[in-house]
């Protein structure tokens, strides 16, 4: 199933597919065991133009539309969700926010490095005490002369130990979302401690960190957007970011389908290949339907963004469906592999582990149902 793509879109997807086949798939299992993808990867993703997708060339971006962005993201997710996540966060949440909300000086300072992969960005919203209820965050920023001084803690921060810049959300005013502001904080700022998180169920190759801010001083021009508008910066980043997660889920689901179809054609039981057994075909068909449905919902978001139409609810729909589908597809693929799927030597166990987080981050499935319900009824149930 495919759309009619432009030459540029087809070329970008082919480039991503080739990159993944040669430089990601052969190493993904080792990175998973070593709990680290290759540190040279951000540079490669930059060289190929992937980290600058949709961003203006004058700041080092590689342009392109959001459909191209989803096609490339899907291919990365098909190869390794840890690699896909590096891009979804650094480009999707951080660089795109700098491009959308930054001053000319902020764009010139941060975007060229983020687009080239010489630097990575991380997104510091979640705290130990505030996940789904992000507007209740307690990290504090207070003015001191012309500077801001930041104190608090952030948890589960993707790219946290590798990033050069943290897009950090802190309270500058009273309670609720109107008291939150966004800051661009250099990750090597004195007083900022980053501790790696180990023992994740999946996405093991991806650097994840806890951040502690103890009197971190940044100049006044570190504020991104207006004071008190940080929650709007966060939510607008996440609305597009969810499309990127959904595209990664489509890639993971497609990888599940590829693996299951391949194995069903090889493995023999009862004197014939698994592919001859009707209930195995049912598992394969269920995966295939989920892949197509998730992909079309994701492409719809990209199309809406590229046409300048509202897309936030459609982005929730795509993220909710694609993430739940990724979990189902990986699980069905493992069922096709039988006991062999439970052993590390086959790729489907990793797909199951990597898929599981997709229904948790960038809004849990429950939160997306509440967002969709609010859009349908006008009633906020949270
Ligand atoms: P909680 O909010 O405590 O929720 C627990 C459960 O309660 C969930 O099932 C939830 O759906 C349910 N629940 C909560 N409120 C309601 C409600 N009103 N109605 C119904 N159900 C409800 N955060 C960042 O800021 N930056 C990152 O880069 C980042 N990367 C991450 C990477 C990984 C690997 C992980 C695991 C998390 C990451 N996160 C990141 C954090 C992630 O976004 C949060 O884990 C997520 O928002 C959920 O918050 P929580 O874990 O505190 O769960």
C-alpha cells in the first residue's frame, strides 16, 4: 500500500531504507545488549539530512515536507526504535520548537548544530512527581538580575546524557499551565547533573537520563517564547512530535510483519510451512491491517500539517492507534515465532520490548483518549 509520492519523497525514503539496511539493522541487537547505539549515529543522521528535515536551509536544515519526515521516520523505526527516538526528540521536539518559537539569535546559535548532528537536543518536561499532569511541574526558574536561576529535577529524559541543549520547562509564575516558561539550557551548565537511567524494558540503545538542576544560571535570552507561554511551546511541540512517534510505530509494526511473514514461509510444522496454517495467516493478516491503518492515520497528520490545517486531534488519533497497534503487531509476530521468538537470537523479542513504551510516552493512551474525548464533546475530563 503506497501513496503517489513525489520524486523527492521517494528518494528520501529510499535513502533512509538503504541507510537502515546497511548501518542500523546489522548492529541493532548489539546496541540493545550494550545499552548504547553508536555515538557516531547523530553525525550520520545529520550528514544524510535527516536531522534537518522540514527546517529552513538558512539555518542548516534540509527542507522537505512533513510527509517526507514521516517516511524517513518510519524507515528508522523499522530498523531500530532507539535510533528513531534520537531523531524524534532532537529534531521533532527540540529543533522544530527553536525554529517555531526562537529569536533570530537562538535559531542561529542552536539550529546548525542540531541539523548537522554535531549536537543533540533533549526535551525536559516530565518530573519525578509530574508525568501526565505536566502542567503541575515544580521545577522553578527565578529572576536574578538579568539572569534566570533554575532549580528542580527532570526524569526519563531521552538523549539526556548526549544532548548539548535541554529544552527545559520550569515554573516562573503561579500554579497551572500559565505559570510555565520554556528555556534553552546548555547541557554543560554548572549545577546541571545528568545521570543515565539503566534497566529499561526496551529502547535500551537510547540514552535516557535524570536531570537535576541546582542553581543553574542562564542569561535572560535563554527564554524560548514569551514568559508564561512555555506550556504552549510544549504542547505545540508534542502535537507534531506525536506524529513522529506514530511514524516510528508504523516502522516497528512493519518490521514485525516482515519478520513474521519471513519466518512463516520457512518454519515447518505438521509437514508444511507455518504459512499453510490458517490461524497463522490470521495472525499475519491482523498485523498487516494494523500496519496499513496506522500508516494512513499518520500520513493524514503529515498532510494536514503540510496544508496548514489544524491537526492536533488527528495527531492524538494517529499516536493512540499506531502505538497500540505496534504493541499488538510485535506481540502477534512473536506468536508466529513460537518459543523461538522468546529467545534473544531472533529480532521479535526486541520489537515487543521496544513497542511497549510507545503507549506510555508523549501522552499515555489514556491521556490521548481524554484529548480525543475533549475534542468530540467540548468537555475536559482531566
Ligand atoms: P503517570 O502520569 O503517573 O500515569 C500512570 C498511569 O495513570 C498511566 O496509565 C496513565 O495513563 C494513568 N493516568 C494518569 N492520569 C490519568 C487521568 N487523568 N485519567 C486516566 N488515567 C490517567 N518525558 C520528557 O519530558 N522527555 C522525554 O524525552 C521523555 N522520554 C521518555 C522516555 C522513556 C523511555 C520513558 C519511559 C518516558 C519518557 N518520558 C519523557 C516521560 C513520559 O512522557 C511519561 O512517562 C508519561 O508522560 C507518563 O507519565 P508517568 O510515567 O509519570 O505516568
